[in-house]
């Protein structure tokens, strides 16, 4: 549980490459997530090509931090699943698993929203060359942190409502 209370959004990265074993662990963590009716809607594009990363960093006004990352993972969800209305929730759980594993490996990352904005999804799909049957969910820029800061304590007792 340490990663839950340690993870922060990292937007600046060193040039040090991310080890392939670490990427595999991060992707395994994502695929270990639960999903509605076990549909596992995910597919992952792992981008290390600098030109493609720079293009992804311009996909939205919020995706600029991707430009400095040595790796950008683009989690996508299949449109043909048993419960398509739950696919984005499934992806959010998978993404959180990936982020927590990234932190546990001493790496940093930031999730940059793409879904559910259609224009963003279409633009990212074109950049990575994904088929129409896959919907880009987010950009996950990651690498060795070039910044550090403490996580905020977000616990707020006033948001807890007890019944019974």
C-alpha cells in the first residue's frame, strides 16, 4: 500500500531509458486488473519512438508532459466487448495498477486524459496507427523522475457518510 500513499504525478523525466523488464512489470500490473465480466478490454501501445512521442505530446493542450518522457504507454480498449459501457471503468482500474507499479519501481508517471473526448481519441488513434476497433483511453508518460515532491494528504472525513 506504500505506493498508494507515495504516488504523485511526475511531469519531468531524465533521459535515462526505462528497462524492458520494468515495462513488462508495469504492463503485467495493468493486465492484472479486474474487469466487468472479466472482459479484459485492454490493448497497450508502448511508444519509445521520439517522433511519435512528440506528436502525442501535441495531441491535446494537456499532453505536453509526454514530450520529455522516454516512454508513453497508450492504453486502448476494444469496442467489441461483452459490456462496452464498462470498458472505460475497466481501463481506469488497469491504469491505476500500472501507475502504482510504476511508483513501486522507483519510476514516475503522469496520466494524460484522452477518453471520452472523441476528437482526442481519433487523433491519438491516427498517431499510433491503431485500428478503428480500439479506442485510446489515455496517455501514460513515464520514466525516471527529474522532479520530486511529497504527496498531499487528501483524506477528508467530511466526505464520508455512514449509514447504520
